[in-house]
C-alpha cells in the first residue's frame, strides 16, 4: 500500500472508532436483557418457560427491514440518518430508564415484557440509521475495516452486557445497569453530529431516489444477480458456527467445567479473542481480497468444527476443549468481521438504511433458526451428532463460498476481488 493510501486510510479512523463505539453502547443493553437477565430471573425464581417467553421480546430484530423503511422514506432534514439516530437513540435511552425504575421483584410480568419489547424495538431500530450512516459516509475501501470494527464492538458489547452488567447488578442492584447503559447512550449521541467526512453531507443523493423506499424497493434488491447470490451466503455462512457457540457453554458444563470458569473463559476470554480476531481479519481481508477470504474463512470454520468433533468424541480432556473453544471464538470473530463488511458493500447508496435492514433481518432469522435445529440434533444424537451435523453443514458452506466468490462481486471495486 502506498504512503498516500496509508495516510488516507488513517484519516478514517476517528469515524471508524466513533461508529464502533456507537455500535457497542447500542448493542450492550440488548445483550444484557436477553443474555444476562435470564440468570437474574432464575435467581428470583422465574421458571424456564417464563424466561423463554421473555426472549420473544427480541422479535423486533427479525423485522428490521420494516423498521428501516421509514428511515429512508421520511426524511428528518438534511442530515437524515444522524437525526433519525439521535431521535431513536434518545427514545431507546428513555426505555432503558423505564426498565431501571421497574424492579424485577415488584413489576408484573406483562409490564416487564412490554418494557423489554419497547427497549428491544428501539434498540433494533436505532441500529439502522447508525449503520446506514456508516455505509453512506465510508468509501468502499474502508468498509471491510468497518465490518471488523463493528465485529469488535459486538464482542466487547457481549462482555459488557453478558458480564460486567451482571457484576454491577450483583453489587448495586436492579436499577444501576439499566441507568448506566441509558446514560452511556445519551452521552454517546452527543458525538453523533460530529460524524462527518470530506465527502460532504450524507444527504448528497437525490431526494426523489430516497422516497421510493417501500415494498417495491425490497423486491428490487433481489433483482440484482450479485445480491441474489450474496443473500444465500448471508443466510448460510454464519449460522452453523454461531449455533455451536451457543451450545458450547452447556457442552463445557457437561464436561466438568465450573459455571464461573465458563463465564470467565468463554464469556470474557472468548469475547476478547473474538474481538482481537475481528481486528486482525480486517487487514488480512484487505491484503488477500474478500474473494479469497470468503472460502478461506469458511475452511477455517470447518477445521475448527472438525477439531471440536475430535476433541469431544475422543474425550481429549478439558485442556483440549478449552483450546478448541478459543479457536472457535477466533473463527467467529474473523467471520463476523468479513460478513459485516460485505453487508455494507451490498447496500445501495440511496437506500442504505433499507438494504442494511433487509440484510440484517435475513441474517438474524437464519442465526435464530439454526440453534433450534441444532437443539433437535443435540436431543436426538448427543453432542457428537450435533458437531458432526454442523461439520457437514460447514462443508456445504465451503462449497457455496468457493463457487459464489466471483458472482457476488459483479460491478464491485476490483480491490475487493483480488490481491492488490
């Protein structure tokens, strides 16, 4: 890379870090509600069914493409995405403050469910304009790095929401985690107006283009050949590796690990490994090209899964299981960074919010369905059968990535196809 290109790349770091920080503070409350709170609820005597039903409050994430439509259709001034982000972010912080004021022990179940769904809805919604803004402002050469930064933010949010906030709850009580998360969002939104680039305002596109956001715009996304191929990759590339991560904690518990040991090693250590892998993935992808990275990372996922099969079926012991668990975290972090970056590249500039929401909805739908199917495999065939089944799925993903690696880059910048 030339000196000029390196200097240009460095000039984007303030925007990249701000977008990453916003993703962290917006994601951490969602993770706390749906990953951290079940432990708190169990401690208060809630049944498994009650805890499971509360997870339904996270359903708005599946309908992100619907929430994205008004962001592109109804414009809030010149800096449309910024204004939508500030409006929804403030409402999100208010919803979290309401949760802080309704203690778990004293709040009726339906009221708590309604507040959790409201917070989930607003947290899902505000994610759309923030990441659409990133798509509009960052040049294509920066989007793989943006995907890596966002993956790092997601990993750190998992540590904050699934670990730090639980410690805070244990020491200070119900209200403090929600109050701190709410305040973090409000303070971070103060930085949003300064998110700008030398490319000019985000609203440089023709207004007439943007007002077409709607059902026809959803359908038109799939009329582009590269988008149709990309959607198949988006649906199937990640779910298998994501599903095994969900069942990794129960697997380790059943293999003799203590709960606290799992929390620190997988919850915190695994999150840090995934974050580091995400950051390392960005430069690697820019060096070898996304065309090469797609099948390469798919093979990496498959090799890690095969290693896990060997360790579990062969009963290699705790040390080997811990090593493969960290390898799984590494593979997940790298894969997430790649997919987030490519999602940005497969969004139309004049419909950035809608296209990001559409892709996110499909990604969440497949990521949510996969653990259910994996659970059926686990109940019928045990951990060995589950891991073998997911290995077969990842083998098919490798073939899909190999044969589609050229077809998703039609009309794309050549820098994303080949080694520079």
